C-alpha cells in the first residue's frame, strides 16, 4: 500500500514537474507540438486516401518510413553502449548517466513503433499483429519476431528507468537483485532487437543486396557509432544547462569506444563493397546503383559518398586523441558520424535493396512531402517524450526531486 | 465452450476455441469501442473491424461475412455481385506453363486478367507484367523493358516474357507475412485474405517475381466493368491498403475452367492443368519440352514453367 501511495505521489509530482519550466523549455515544447501538429495533418491525408500520398510504389514498396524505423532501432540498441561499462565494469563516471541511455532507448522505440504504424496500409487492423490478440505468424515471420523483441525491449527499459528514478525519488537505494538481472538482460535484448531487424531484410533471397551474412554485424557496428554520438552531444548540453556533473573523463571514454566501433563499421562496409564489386556478378547492380549509379540513374550516389566521407572523417577525428579531446572537433565528429549512419542505415539500406526491383526496373524514389511531414511529426513526438522524461530524470539525478523535498502544499494535500 | 455465454454474439465454438477466446478478449478489452469510434468515420463496420482470419472462421461466420460483402458490393456496383468460397478440388495441384517461343507480347493476357479479376482501373493495377527482352541477351533482367510500346509486336530482335505469380511451392511471401494473411491452398494457389492483411508489404519485399500488388489508393472500378462472379480469396473487389496477386483465376479454375489469360492468348502460348494428372497437357509439356524455372536458384519451386515449344 505504502509503495502504491508513494508511486502515485511520484507520478503526480512528475506531472507537476513537466508542466512548469522556463521560457526556453516552453518554447522548445511548443515547437515540438507544432511539428507534431504538422505531422498529424500530413498523416490525416494519408489515412483518408491511403499510402498513395507517399512516393512508394510497387517497385519500391518501402521507403522513408521504414528507413527511419531501421535507423532508430539502431539508436535504441545503442543504449547498451552506456549500460555495459556502467554495470558490468562498475565504472562510476558512466554509471550515473546510464539512465540517460535507457531514456534515449525508450524515445527511440516510441519513434520506431510510430514509423511502423504510419507505414502499414491498414492501421485499423493494427491489432492483427499484436501478440495474443491478433494472429502472429511466429516463428516463421521475422516481422513477428521484431514486434515481440521491440515491445519487450521497450517494456524492459521502461521498467528499469522508472524503477531507478522512483528509488532515487524515495531516497532509497535500488535493490540490486532486481535491477542487475534486468540490466544484464537488456544487453542481449539490445543486440537482439537490432539483429532481428537486420534479419528481417537479411532473410530475403529475392533481394541480394540485403541477403549478405554481414548485414546484422553491420547493423550493430553502425548503431554503436550513431547512438553514442547523440548521447555525447546530449551530455554536453545537459551539463551546460543543468547542475548535472558529467566528467570529461566519461565523455572521452565513450568517444574512445566509438573510435573502435567506427573503424569496425568502415571495415565492414569496405568488406561488403569488395565482395560485390570484385565478384562482379549480376547482383552487383544494387551496390552500383548506390555508389556509382546505374543506367543513367544517379539519385543515391551523392548521398552514398557523403555517408562514406562523413564516416571516414569522423573516424579520424575520434581516433586521434588530440581531436577526440577537443570539444569542437569532437562535436563535429559526432554530427558527421550521425549523418553518415543516418544515410547508410536509412535510405542507403532500403532503397538499393529494392532498386532495381525484382524484374530489373529502376523506379526513382524520393520521399513525398507527406512522408517528410509525417516523419517530422514522429521525430517531434520522440523528442517530446525524451524531453519530458529528462525534465523528471535530471532533478532526480541531482537529488532535487525527492519525496522528502516535496513542496509543502502538495505534502499537505497528500 | 465455456466461454460462449460471455459472448452472446459469438457462434458456438466447435473447433477454434483459440479464436473465440481472442474474440472475447477483444470485447472485454473494449476494442468494440474503438471499432465504434472508427465506424464513426463511416468506413468501417464493427463486424468488419472484429472479423477474424479466413482460416479461423466457421461455416456460419463465413456465411454471414459473405452475405455482408455481397450486400455491400451489390449496392456499390448497382448489380448483383456474388461472392463464393469454393473449396479446392481434391487430388488437384495446378500448374502453368508459358511458351516463350510463341509469345508475341501483345499483352492481351494482361487486359483479360484485369477484366476478369476486377483490378483497380484508377490507380491502374495489373497482375501480369510482360517483359520485352533482347534475343541477343537471352533472359536477362538487365535488358528487360516492361514499358515497350511499339505500333506492332513482336519487334525484330526481341522476345517477350510474361511474368505473374509463380505459385511457388516454397513461397517466401507466405513465410514472411507477420499475420498469416497470405497462405498456400491445398491446390497450390497462394491466396490473400483482403480482410486480414495489414498492408505491411513485407510479402512484396520477399517475392522474387514482383508478383504482388499493393492498393496504394482507393481502388476504382467502374460498375459497368465489374465481373460480378467473384471468389472470396480471388477476384472480389479489394479495399485500399491491402496486397493482391494472381490466383490462377481461382474463381474459374476451381470450377474446372481455364484461367482468363489462357483462354485469351491468341498464340496458344499459355498451358494450364493439373500437375497430379499424368495425362494432362501441362505434364506433357514438362516431360517433353525444354523447360526452365525463373530464378530457380532461389528454391521457390515455382509451379509456373517457361518452355520453348518450337
Ligand atoms: S511468385 Fe511471389 S507472390 Fe507468388 S507465390 Fe511466389 S513469392 Fe508468393
Ligand atoms: S502486406 Fe498483407 S499479405 Fe503481405 S505480408 Fe503484410 S500482412 Fe501479409
């Protein structure tokens, strides 16, 4: 009973916390809400008339939505990048910020589910794909696996993050026996969501570009580049705008780990390119379409090379200790690697997988305004979820937001 | 059985108790409320929202659904439209063979198919795609042109290769569908439940023959052009947001007729029959002609064979 009452208080106090803020906070939230409004308007048209408002067609039947989905699964998986050293090696400076990784994962997963929902042709039949309620083609369909993996991972992160925050709020130390197993479970789970998502594409004999054994390893490698990049920037923002103390040491440690994953990511990309181009079988057309253009179609070429270039420069910036420990070059590196992976694991993965199509046709796909609008709405939703969660988490981490320190009026009311 | 009283609307659960419990869950979970909200948009009835997968329906439920659909279609197209659920014939597995040496690329099959199977006219949906290829290159997708449009066919130096669903014996589209909305029937035809498909298009990514079509928009079919004799798993009018594909004209072939494309072909390039009948023409072709399977290496095991008759 006591716990339930306390938890209710925690929820109510959190609510109170997120509705008050300074002008910058209100401005930011208003901006996100406006973007979401735009997304809803764009989506309403699509809901009414169907996916014809997108530029996807039978030849390229997945596009911007699924590209973003794939990228964001990577982001969600990368949360473990922080959890591993924090809990496994008991590395103090990262431990405090591990919770941020979990919150980031939750937000990314919310966006993932949003992108899946807007991509399906019959959102009214969404319940068909829900475990227990619908009729899941398990274990045959990798999409069924993905539904289960993503939702479990979301639940897991949600439980752990809420529990940790709640403990801090009630000024109690968390129960190790409860948190540790869950955290350790989250490590293989994070790997599995990304692996399952990779397998979703990987297992299709009809699409040679995806049908490569190193697809899943490439997914993991790139996720462990882009996810931490976001966190690094976020940590810097947080320690500027709040009293949260994040040691330089922690940031540089993450950056160092990233240098390795970035190098590995580049290596895998090169391995794939070598195999395709040197073998030069008929299946080379897909990677050709991506990097060199095919039969007069060059739509993806500039993006593909931009991705490679950004990845290379970022790798060098993170590899050299001097540039890694310089804030300007570090942040440039973060932005570059983020952009690189966003291209590579978004459109750079989906579009060449489907172009040329199974009968050799090249359909030039570019996202429509509707797709861009809907996508920005979903990104805004994700950022909003993240902002609101941070609004609670940061004071908790600072020790400002505890049950003992509740404002007098709410204490009286309770 | 014990759950039936909780759900007055549900018919007696004889075999599929799993489905009924799911259904009662839906009710208790208040999904009916959601359905009612969606019905408010005027597009969807509660029954349609809660309808289960074709293969989980018992006779009575199917009967009700068919009656509902017939009413809906008849009102929409201003003429009597029938929807049948003809079962497969025992001892029959259908096979198809196409003579590449005879096909002239006139696309009559494409249009006969559209007419027979009630494909959307706007946006245009066609289940058969005819590829024009270079004789010098052979069967090569790098040199395939689906949009050829000369005044006269066949064109010098070219041959034509129609592609449609190969009714794979090992169909990747069925394997990947997350909700079992598409499956292979005992007579070898892969069908789609248009009322269960969620429109994720995973099957389109998985099909090596580009055989599946998506209803990107609301399909439009002029009432005067509808073929009113329809099959539940075949040519009945489709809603938007779902996938469709060639069914070997299930509404004809399960009643012993030829598919529309076979009948219309002016050169006799298209052969169709029962693979299990040793005396059938299709068996003769497979046993005596030079036959090849398209993308054989993918092990989809098509029941659609290309051959060179002359
Ligand atoms: S050709 Fe395509 S749609 Fe037809 S059964 Fe094979 S995989 Fe499925
Ligand atoms: S589009 Fe429909 S039939 Fe195809 S995989 Fe998705 S749910 Fe199944």
